[in-house]
């Protein structure tokens, strides 16, 4: 396969949805990336006009591809390549989740134990 074809994992990394390309590929493997409402693999080829939905708990980001690119671009340039269609209600979920995930641990208790971590995960249960 030619290296200049715009794969979904590389595109998501290039527009700064994911910090690394391997994280983008992992999200595809776990079924968290959709193109035109279809679950896709990391090697899926994109074209302008495609709608991308990415589930990153607790919200689902939605983008429309304007133009294709290969290399990572600065945050200011991302709007040239995609249109953010994420509804405001989804963005509000992020704010609510960030405010509700504050767990107080008294000073001197150290890091949470494995059991503490499981208890916290059970309470939050975002996945």
C-alpha cells in the first residue's frame, strides 16, 4: 500500500485528536472510531466529505473532512482540514465529567491501592 494514502489513524493523529498514531490505531481496534456511521479499522482510507465520529469518554467528537493531509499540523491549522461538528451538549458532558471526578484523599495517605483504584473506577464507570 502506498504511504501517501490518507489512513484514518494517521489522519486523526495529524489533526491532533490523538497524541500518538498508535493511540489512534488502538481506538480504531476498540471500535471507537466511525466514518460515515460505520465502525472502521485503522487502515481505512479517507476522502473529503467523510464524517468522522470518535468516542473518547465521556463524549463523542464529530468532524467532517475538508481536505486530506499526511503530516501533523499545528493546532491553529487544524480548521483548514476538518470542521468540528461536535454538538455543544457533548462538550458540556466533558465539563461535567471533569468537575465530578475530583476525589479527595487526605494528605499522607499516598497513592491509591489497587483496591482503591477499582472502587474509584466502579463509581466513575465511564467505559
